[in-house]
């Protein structure tokens, strides 16, 4: 939430130049679900002072928020019953469920990952660095530039507004990175020392959401809940698996990453197709088999009648 100092940035930069691996999981906008009931609530950017450093390494996190129809649910008051508020679970577009991955060891056979107020990312030119998307939104998504109005009214938006996806929200960068401080003055307060301007081959992962790695706290017990646990749907998403796979890959634990990616899980279905094609598949699976059996029975009856009549 607060800006990195120049001294911290320098130490982080030189750590990478020595071959260190880093995962950047950053919130670009200050957004809170607790204030969503206020129609005039806007999410404004954080000033983290890391944009120039990530840009130098070959990636940029945009000052926006993703809205996705493939999203987690959130309880909303939709009316009253006997004087009591009526709660209904509705898809909250600012909580995208990431279920679209590139073909990579980190995300292979991975279940869906839940995110909160995630931002899109772009790549920029960086010599000697390869960039591969890791996490992408669904095709029913869009990005809203800051300042972003975060309101319950977004639950009522029409489907036609969500057609900009898939959008990339996580990258892995691999190669030899150029130091941010190449041919630049050292930060103030730092003694003169030798600067490494080009790193040995290393890896960096950047994701536009810090909440992906944050455990929620149970308000009743005060204890942390499992990483990726959604208290409303009672489902534990694959956030922990993603983080552990990423750490294993960064630290070159090849045997561990291969073992972790052997398990195959069933991924969530496409909610938009479920809604639009529900009737077709219900008829195909329930009515058509019955009609086929009836037609077979009628044909068999007619055939037997003809056969024995002739006899």
C-alpha cells in the first residue's frame, strides 16, 4: 500500500541481477468491497514506485480493474421477506475466477484461481527476456480504467458490455534482465559500490493482484482460512496450488513441479454457455433418449405384429 523506497528498489534490483527469483503480486488500485454499497465510491491507484522497475524488466501492470462474468459470488440484499432483508448470491464481476491458462508447468492441470480486484498487464520490449502469459481472464471480461466506480449496480450490467477478453493478468519473465540502475546515479544515502548491470539468467513472476496470495480471516474465530477459500460458495480454489507450483518452478525443483502437476481436476463450466444453452442440453439429455426408446418400442411392436401376422 505504500511506496518502495529507492534504497529498497536498488537492493531488489541487485538481488535479481545476482540471479535471484522474485514473485511480484501487486494491487494497483485501492479497492474495497466494504465500500461498494456507496454509489460514489471510486478506486484510485496506489503509488508503489515500482512501475519503472517492472517496465525495465519487460512488463507493465495497468491502472485498471478487470470485470468478468466468470466470477465468484457475493451476497447482496435484493428485497425483504417478513421485514427481514432477503439475501441473494450474485456473481460479482470484480472477483474474477481465473480458469484460462497458458500451457506451462506452473498452471498445468490447475483448478480455477479466485482473484479480487485484479488488473491487466502488458509487455514491453526488454532485450534478452522472454515473456509468457500465465493467467488470463475469460472471454466475457473487460478492463475499466482508473478511477473505477465500484458499485453494487455493476451486478446488473448487461452481458454485451463484457466482450474484451481474454485479458492477461499474470506473466512469467525469463532471461537476462537489465538493471534499472544501469548508467544511472545510485540512490541517495548509498555508498559507492560496484553495480551489476546485467543479470545471469533468472525468472520473475508478475501478477496484477496481491489478494491472490492473501488468506482471509474467519470473523467468528479470528483464525486464518485456507488460501483460496471462498466463504460464500464454500469452495476452496487453487490459489495455494498456483503459489506452490510457482515457487517450485522458480527454485528449479523440477521433480516437485512434475509431481504437483500430475493431478487432474475438473474445471468449472462456462457460466455464460450454461445460461444460454441450458434448455438445449436438457432436452438433448432428458427428452431425446426417451423419444428414441419410444420410437424403438413402436418400431419393434410394428415389426413383431407384421412378422406374426404373416405367420
